[in-house]
């Protein structure tokens, strides 16, 4: 009889995902026997069926399902409700409970950055933009949104405050922190979500993408002397929080962060 627990990451596509690489060492360290399965599907209904029937106990939810999956859950955590996006589903004997651990990851990644009263440009309006806006708003930042489609950022503005701006109307010197929440620059894409000429050495530039470790945006930001933050620490911290929720126990982020960072950098760069 197969007693190995099955957990998964769901989304489409999943070529960019290293969730299994992140979670496996944690399980090994804690003595937990669990497989981590990539389950790629554009159809959220099919995925929810598999969560229940496989069954998967912990499910990491990535693009494009972070918002659509909410309608299929039995319960949603209060923070995830406020954000309007779920990146974690815990299957408790067929009862599906949704959480958002991206908040934990974002705050960890920005732990050494002063946000209060700073002008923060959020690029994009998808599933990751919502927890970013939630965090910046909660920490007293002034938010400026820019996105290709205006209607989506209007929703963000209404939910979390801030201003919607066109890039051509933004003054680079008035921005302190730039956060890319779009998939532009994610492997194998090699583009940038904004023009490199917008970047200044006074900026803090945070890209939520972790594959590659340094996106073209971060490379160009570093060239002009800006402080750069990869999405890797966010990815690791939010993943550890997922395991905490699943296992019902605290896991020390600082204990694992260096080892997991090195492991993931080697895997991503190989």
C-alpha cells in the first residue's frame, strides 16, 4: 500500500515552477514522506477534481488560477479574502481551505526596506499584484499602479488605495520602490516590463520572479546602482509558510533560507 503523501503545484504553464525543489528538502529534514507533483492544466475544474480525488493534501496555486480557484473552496482565510487571491490550498479530508502565503513572502523579501511614506510603483494587476498592494498599503506606502489594461488596476486602487498612472506620466525621480508583479522577464522570456531609462540609482527594485534569479529588469537596475531584490526570498518564505499551514507547526525560516537559496540558485542556473 502506498502511504506516501501527495502534494502538488497547480497552474499553467508550470515550466517555470521550482516548488518541488523548494519543498522536498524541508520534508526530508522533518522526516516527512511526501511526493510533490507538478499538475499543469488550464482548466481549474479539472484541477479541483484532482485535488479532491488524488487526493493532494497541500496544493501550491500559481498563475493563472490564484483568483479563479476561490469559487471552488469550502473556506477562505480572512487575509486571502481581503487580497482576493489564494496561492495555497490545504485539503483537510475533502474540505478545501484557501490561504495566501505570498503576503508572508513579500514582507520577508522587503524586510530590510523602509516602506512607510515611500512612493511605490506596482507594475501589473494580476494575482501577485494583490498581495503586494495589500502589503504596501498595510506598511504605509504610497502606491502608484501601472498596467496594460486600466480596468484591472482600477479594481486594485479601489481595494487598496493609491493612484493609477500611465508610465509616460510618471516621474522617475519621484518613485522610491519599483515592484514588478507581471510574468514579463520570467524564463524563457528576456524582456522588461518598463524601459531601462526609467531606472535610477535611488530606486529599490523588487521583481517577484525567481526564475531567472536576476531578470533583465534586475540586471539593468543593478547596472545603474539601484538596490535589487530577487523574488527568490519571497518564494522560499511563502513556501515555508505553506508547509507550516499544512503541518500545523512553526518552521524557522532563518534555519532553511541559506541552504534553500543555494539549492535553488544551482537548480535554476543549471
